[in-house]
């Protein structure tokens, strides 16, 4: 799957570039594509430098948590649920606790903590995988849920809007929460359909019902805050939770008489080894994405959507926000750039800017996540991962459009 996908990026880019040259007279498109190859190779190294430090830091703390028994405790608590969703993962396996920590970090917007925890979880799942190069069912479900971007506190989106002078930076909070919930449930249902997971099991229904109730209560609580109070609470909660996680690990380790410093160093060494193996996968994926973007293929798609919308007689305001949606599965930095450009061009509180912010907060860099997580364990055959993850992204985009017309239309 990844082989065909990677080749497809280059073939689509080549066709788009030829069209720009032969039809549009833009001979400079080839120079832009070649420059993009080198730019993306450099970006891959820059990303790796960040990952080296982040992975080393958080996998060090995770080793302390593991030796303190916290990972095993989480695994036992969630064993009944994961026994239904991932029957090939034994009850009490360390991967269950790590996956739980990863989901919690993602929900709180703690990206720097979520990625190394997720990579450690993927490596634990790989120990159960009978194939060294083909993704297992458990790995697929974990990656799709990870890529569905369930975020309760999109602090970074608030920050972008505040930087651009938004009167109420948190105006998109509830729309993002609704759209990202649609994305996550779609991803879960898609994988359940492909893997024939029985979601109607009483244990699964109980967990999903409890999660829905907690989510609804949290939305009701936050909806009672003023804009300024919500922004302050979001920032405080996100940073407090990140530091609280570190302190819980350290205190639990000290209580269980774990050698803290030696354990941290041991885990940090593993983080260094994991990060070192990722560079080839990042270079391969980011270079293909860069060529696709430089070729103008995404612009062709955008123009086509705008024309079809006009022919159908529908409102076209949402089209101006689609650049963020189109590039988000490929590149987080490109999507951020598109979001900021939309805010500057149309106004930070314009409909396209509000929609772009909602899309940014409810979708994920699917191909980056796929390259990093599967690259860390040498997976080459992704099976139905890409289809289910992109379906979740599509649900997030469509839900964002619907919710924004409801809230701001």
C-alpha cells in the first residue's frame, strides 16, 4: 500500500506539472519541484532534531513509570475493553497502558508527550505481531484512533487566533470538539467494520457510553465559561497536566524505590535508538508530499471543487478554507501556514478563517503519523490503515463544514 501511495504522489505531481507547463506556460514548475525535494530533505532533518530531544525526554520518564508499575496498572484497568477491541493483545500487556497514556496526551493537546508515548506503544504492539513488515489489526486500530485527532483542548488553535488579533480566540472551541468527535467515531467504526469488531458488546457499549457522557459533561462545563476564562483555563489545564504527569511518574517511582536517574537514562537511550531509525521514512514521505504541493496538484483540486460548488448553486465560502483541509493529511506545518494565510487574507473572524481553524483542530497529519509510527517498527504493508484514517479525516472536514455553517453561517 505504501509503495503504491508513494509512487502515486510522484505520478500525480508529474501530471500536474506537465499540465502547468504545456497548458499554463509555467516552465518554472519543475525548478520549484526540484527545490521542494531539497527543502523537504532539510525539513526532515529539522524534524528529526526535535524528535531526538522529545523522544529522549519522554521515553526516559516512561521507563520510570513502567518500573513503578503505572503502565501495568492502566493495562489491568482497561483490559476488558481492549480484550474486545484488540483480542490479539493479552490482558495486562504494557501496550494497553501506553496506548491509554497516548490517547490522554492527545486529548489534552500534549503533542510533545503523545508522540513518544505512541511510538513506545507501537513497539510493544510489534512484539505481538507475527509479521515483521505487515501491520497487525491492533496496530491499525491504534494508529487510526491516534490519527483521528480527538482533542479536548486545542490550545494551539487558540494561540494562532490570538496572534492574529481575534476578539475571542476560543470561539471555535465547541465546533472543534464536535468535529473531532465525529472524526474519532468514524475512524473507530471504519476499523470495526474492516476487522469485524463487535461494538455492540456490553463492555464496549458501557465504555463508549461513559466516554460520551463524560465528553458531554465536559462540553457543558466549558460552555459556561466566558471566552477569556475558557482560554485561561485551557492553557492552565494543558500545561498543568503535562507537568503533573511528570510528577506522578517521579513520585510513584520514588514510592516504589525505583532508581529514578538510572531508569530515566535507560529509557532515554531507547528514545535515541527509536529516533535514529525514523529519518529514512520521514525523508521519503515528506519529499513526496513536497513535490505534490509544488506541482500545483492541490490548486487544481481546489479550483475543481469551487467550480462544482458554483454549478450546484451552493454557498462557496467553505472553499476558501479547503487549502488547510487538503494539505493537513500531508503536512502539519503546511496546514498551519494555510490557516494563518486564510486568517490574514479573509480576516481572523471571517467564515473561511473560522472553518480553517476548526478543520486544523479536528484533523491530523495522517501520512506523517503513518510514516513515523510504522517507520519506527519497520512496517511496510499498512493494509487498510490509510483508507480508514483518511475516512476519519474526511468525516472531520465534513463535520467542520456542517458545524461552522450551524454556528457561524
